[in-house]
C-alpha cells in the first residue's frame, strides 16, 4: 500500500484534468444558462459561438505572433482574447438585431426560438469554416508545463509524477476570475440587478422601468465574452477544431440542465459534476488501485468502466437521471 | 392560387430542377439527386410525423438513421461462422445479462419503497454491470481476433437485403421506445437535448463495437437489391438494348442500376406517404393535432397524451430507420464516421420547416428541394467564386477563397432556414 503515490496518480490523471475540463464546461454552461434565463430559450448555436470567438482569437494571436509580441511563459492567446470577445460580441449583437429581435417582439413560443437558433448555428458553422477551415489548429505557445512529471519526481522522490500543464493552471485562474466578476456584476451592479429582475419576472421588471432591449444587449455581450473565454481555454488545453466545439454542446447543456437552467451557480456545479464523472468513468483505475490496495487485491485488468469514446454517454446518463428525479436541476432552475 | 395548384407547380419546379441537372450536367448526377431526394423525403416524413403532427422536438434523427444502416449489416451480410464459434454466444449471453440487470433494477425500483430503495437499485446495477463486463469482454476479444483484417465481427443473418428495410424500421422503433419511455413527458427543449445525446451515443456504439459492424473499419460490399454494373455490361442482350438507345454500355449500366433504386425507393415513399396522409385525415390525426395545439385541453378531454406521444415518436423514428436502411443499401457500405449531426439531423429539420411542417406533401417537397440545394450549392458557389477570383493574382488568398466554397452549403442552409422562418413560417406548402 502506498497511499501517497496513489493520491499523486489520482491527481495527475483524474483530479487536475477534471478540474480544468470542469472549469471550461462551467464557463460554457454559464453562457447557455444566461441566454436561457434572460432570453428564455436553449441556444443551440452556443457551441458555434464558442468556435467563432476562438477563431477570432486565434487569428489575432497569429497577428501578434507575427509582430513578435509574446507573453513570455504564458500563451500569447491571452493577449488576443479581448479581440476575440469584441469580434464575437459584434457577431451575436448583429445576430440578435437581425434575427432574434423579430421573434422576441412577436413573443413566439420558446421552441420556435430553438429552431431559429439551429439556423443561426448553420450560419456560424459556415462562417467559421469558410474563414479558418475545418481542420485542427494549435495556437498554444509559451511554457508547456508549470511542473512537469519528471521535475516533480526529482523534487519529491516519489514514484509517480505529477504534471500540471500551463493551460490547466491558466484555465483554473481565469475561471475563478471570470466567475467572481460575473457574480459581482449580477449581484452588485445596477445593470446586473436589473438583469436578475428581468429574469425573475419579466412583467414586473418592465413595470419598474427596466429597458428590456438594454438587458438583452448586455446579456449577449456577457454571453459572447463567456463563450470566447470558454472556447479559448478549451482550445489551449486540447486543440481547436470547429466540429469538436459543436460536440461540446452536449456536455455543456448537460451541465446547465443538471445545475438547473437559468441558475448561474447551478451551471458551475453542473460543469464540475459532468467533468468529474466523465473523467472518472472513462479513466483506467488500475494504477491508483495498485497503489492503494494491498498486493493480494491488486486488479488484473485496466479497471476502466467505459472506453473514452463513450464520454458522451456519461453526460447523457447523468442528464437523464437528474431530469427523471429532479427535473428542475440541482439548484432549482426555472421552467419556461 | 389554390393549395392544389401551388403544390403541383412547386413539385413541377423540383422535377424541372432535377431534369435540368440531367440535361446540363449528367443523367447520372440527376438520378443520384433523385435517389437521395427520395430518401431525404422519407426522413422528412418521419420528422414531420413527430414535429408536424405532434409537436415533438426530436433532434436525434441521425441516431435512428444510423440504426437503419446497422440493420442492413445485421440482416443481409453472411454470418461469420468462425466468429460465432469463437465468442458469439458469449456476447449474446453478456448482452442478455446486461439487459436482465436493467430490468431487475427497474422492477426493484417499482416493487420496493423506503430508504433502502436507491441503494438496492444501485447495488443491482453495479453487480449487473460487472457480471456483464466479465462475460461480455472475453467474447468481444475472441470475436474481434477472428481474421481482424477482413472480418472480426459476427456478420449478419444472410437474408435478402430488402428485408433489412423493415428491420431497420423495427430497430429504430425499439430504440425510440426506450428513449420515449424515459424522455417523453419532459419539456420540449429537454427532449431535444436528450435525443441529441442518444444520437451521439448510437454513433459512438457503431464506431466502437467492432464485433457488431466492424466499427470504424466499415463494412463494405453490402448485398444489393439491383444487378451489378459489371454483370450488366457482360450481358450481350443489355449491351444491345443500350446501343438501341445510343448509349455506351458503361453509362447505360450505371443509369439502369440507379433507376432500379429510384423505382424501389419511390414505391416505399409512396406507401409511407399514403399511410401518413390517411393518418393525418383520420380521427387519430385530428387527435394528434389537438394534443399538439393544446395539451391541457386534450388531456382534459380524456386523451392519453403521453401514450399518444410515445406512439407517434416510435412511428416517426421507425420511418427514419427505414430511410437510413435504404440509404445504406444505396451506398453499399456502412461507414459510421460519415454520420454527422448537421447533415443527418439538422438538414432534415431544414427540409421539414422549409417544406411546411404539418403537411406531408410539404415534407416530401422540402426533402427534394433542400437536397437539391445541398448538392448544387457547391458547384454553383465554385462557379461564382471562380468568377469573383478570376481577376485576382495567384496566391494564398485566392486559394483560400476557392477552398472555402465547400463550406458554403452550411451557410446557405442556415440562410434558407432563417428566411423561411421569418417570411413564410408555415413553409412552402402550409398545413391546411
């Protein structure tokens, strides 16, 4: 038995990747839940909004790199994020003006807005692929590791290595800052309060003189920022490919629904629930068990519950379980 | 313009477009568009049954289409005897164990109550899972080791391929029953996310379970319901007849084969269309629409809303399964990587919305029209882009612009969908 090594192996292969992935999902789910809370529909174009914002950031990163600008050990993309957010905000605001506003004025049923968002999804998808193409793009530069597995072994003398990638560290730090800013904004500022009021009760908010169009505009701005940040973090950590972003729609929606649609706190909790279950169920536990169990009990197989290709199945099963037993999600979201 | 005249003229327009393709490009591509148009129309009919009749928001069409494709392999490929001997029964036993433990868990949930209920169910599922893996995994390993390069799977039943079409419908219906039992009755956008997830899972299973249909290694050379081109070209009588029309044997044989498929597909489409029309005009169809328009009122009238939803969900999915089986038969191979949600789920939705949800003829029209646009946007875009860039110097930008044309179709589909939703929300042929 060697619990210390077991814990290091566990952190290296499960905890750290799941925390990073969970933060990315949480920021993505926050975007979905904001649209749901204020505009009252499930935005199927969210994955492609993330892809678009990331694409704009990548292009800006290349521009910076060609000018010789860099952040030293940090990825240059962090500098380019504001450009990405601006481009993404321009796109979603234009979309809202041209597409969504018309239906909002008509007060159509939410499912029509979902279908409209499918049309928007096609368009974003086409734009992203036309500008940058459908292929993989790697745009991370700077130091690869905060601690590499070898350094960790030398430092501690343990058998197991613990690697923390720079992108994982950045993801966590950024996520904390973004979430803190968002909650400060929603709870402390006048605009944030008017947004929460609008989300709680539209008619009352209108009666008290809140300008709905302004609320909607601010919402889209925040959604664009969240989507771009989530997309860039995911792209830095893994790699950028438009189709992968489209597929992220499922775990992101699962996170938002598990937490309770319309509840920002729920979106964050949901993101981590989904990420931890995905990583834990698709991880081969052999190594950790070998360290933590007495030798006679050591497992023979890989002790992998499901192959990694079934990670969608994990988000899906959690989603269904939550929907069946607690339909409004863990944090009592709204039901439109 | 009366409804009838409008329908006739729009269908005539689509016919003209396809004939135009034949005259301007080639009859082979015209027949190809026609065949896939027929399949698309069938899928659109299935979605229309769910959305147009009952207002169910199913975005898992791709999964049911893929299950139809799987049915072709399972029905029509010859069985691989060595693989069956190696571990076929073991796999079946494993699957049976898995199914039995799920059933046991559901029963335990229904029969017991109190605090221990959750733990009992969890324990049954956990034990069941490990039993299933213990029996199943060894079987899979044995089967996949059998001649991995050419087979490595159990094969099918070796039955005629036409039988695979109804089997595809049954397979999709079975999956729809399981999904409907759990997800129907949820709110519309929850159902959408649930079906989206199911479709991804079906594709993941197809890609990974090599013992079933070879996974990403694909199953090639599926049997065909029509003669092979080579055989036709070797047949002197056929060559002579082709020469009578002034065609060379190669072109004539490809046209003949495609026309054969077109005939088979038309028969299926006409049967399903007639049934769907009868259903729409029957008391059942009126009840469906009543439920769609006001669930609460329909429930107050004593209609079993959940039951009817389950029924129509299964029927619509079965139609998508049949269409999927037909498509895989046409392709002659099952390639799980080719299933993309944009193409097999959302494009079908564009067809239904553009054609006119709630109108069967509209769905068929949308199927043909959108499929035609999907195919022809690319050459059209290429021509336009070629014209635009003709004055530009050779270089990176020009190459990029010419490359980007292939993604134009996604953009076009989005624009068409949004335009129709905005200016003609009831579609080309509105529901009466």
